[in-house]
């Protein structure tokens, strides 16, 4: 990992970019009235204990799965592998997904025991860039970058629901909190 201060500044910068998007962008999920009153999202304090550098145990033959959405529709993903990590003294596993179009990036949705308490009830997401989110050949899984999908802010958005395989029986007190 880079210097702790640099890492913390990068996390804060990503958060400021999202807040600016929600406040000012014409495609923000917030209504004009909500944007006018918006003064930023609520986040857990950045915590390096929620940043992992992990091997992806890739599946030789990724399973194509159908993921239900918030609008009772569905979308397809490939379950390409698993990340294993320790949280609260126990080994946890999350399945990593890719779109079937050949994109090398990963989607890592998850629910945890903060869901519906201090975070969005349907869960949060991490998007892992195949180039930027790599360190020494492994993937950087930083829960400090966990975010609520746009459907958390507006019923006009359709969002994939977190598959039950990615429901964690632990608290992930990192990333975006809810409500804003």
C-alpha cells in the first residue's frame, strides 16, 4: 500500500467526487429539490483495516447467473471467482462477478449486518478496475470505497440485488453510510 496519508487522501477524493456528482450532475439520482439541500453523503471514517490485497480464486468455467433487480427484472453476470479474507476473526468469502461482454473489471456486491441499520438495506457495491485496482498482481478490495447504488436514492433506477452468496454475517463499517 502507498503511504497511509496518501491512501486516506485518495479515499476522501473519491468521496468528494461522488458528492459533487450527486449535488451537481444532471443525471444525479437526486431530485432538484434534494440536490439543492444536499450537503454530502455520510461515510464511515476511512479505516485501513478494511483494505485488502487479495488473490482471486478464479473459476475455470465461470457460472452464468441471473441476478434479480430492484424493479423485479433481471440481469446476467458471470461468477468468475472468489475472494477469501479475514473479517472479525473469521474467514469470509465473496463471489466476484463480471458482465458477460468480456469486460475484465469485477463487480463485488455485498450485504452485511450493517445493511438496513447504518447502510442501505439492499446492500452495497464495490467496482474493481482490472488495471487500477491491482497491487503486486493481486486485487485491491477496499471496503472504504463501498457505495450504495443509485436505486438507494431514487426509484427511477434499476439496480441488481446482492446474491445471497455475498451476504456476510459480519459488520463492514466502511464506505458509504445511509441515509445521506
